[in-house]
């Protein structure tokens, strides 16, 4: 199963993902450390309906 990295939009394999964050009861998966750090700093920015992930 895959999930979209909320920061860059890449598909991440949820079974093998090593970088995750839990926010408001939901687990988010990340392609790399930079995306996880950006998300952890300001999750609302990346979860906003008008946010466009940029790869």
C-alpha cells in the first residue's frame, strides 16, 4: 500500500516507510528526512486544502 508524502506528493510504501509522523490521529508518511522535518515544523501548511505539493 502507498500513501502520498504530504510535502512533496511522492508515493511512499507504507509497509517499509521509516519516516512517519502522527498528527491529530492520522499517520503521515514521508519520502525523506527533509519532508518529515518540514511537515513536523508546520503540519497545517501542508494539510491546507489549497496547498500544492511540489516534487
